[in-house]
């Protein structure tokens, strides 16, 4: 195709509970609470000559959705690697599970839209 670089993005949502075992004892984050989360995964690369795409969006959707479904209606603190489930750790969690199948993975964004918060992880 061309030498142009493209970025493709898919999103998924999940609802989960968590508490943050950090900060002052009386802090509200220490209490169990829940959020609706939105995660986006972006893959960067050149469109290949065979399929004319960077990656199969259907496969990215399937992989991202499966990870989100595994967290849906769970307590995040109970997931290995998410004992302290900050937005930063959630970004790393998704990146670690997607990178092997999507070597062009360049960005993960995890957001809590209802409270206007998000975190982005830029991958090299």
C-alpha cells in the first residue's frame, strides 16, 4: 500500500467495584464503590498490502471485549495484577493482555466517564 501510518481504535465498556488501599485511613477511596469504565485500544501501523488494513478491527474488538467481560461486575481488587486498581494499573492490565496479539498497540485509554476521569498509556 503506502508508507502512511494509520491508527485504528476500538472501545469496550464494563462495570466493576473496587477500593483503593492507599492514602489516609478515612479517605473515601478506601471504601468499596463502583464505576462504569470505558477502555479504548489503539493500534498503529502501515496498512498491509494483502488486506489493506493495520489490523483486523473485528479481532481487536473481540480481544478487548473479552478482557472487559472478564472484569465486568467484578471486584477489581480480586484480579491478579489489580490489587491496587488505579486507572494506571488498569491501562497496564489491558496493555499486557493485548500487546502479544497486536504488536502495533500504541495506546490504551481507561476512563470513568461519569466522573470525567481518564488515563492514557502511550506504548512504544
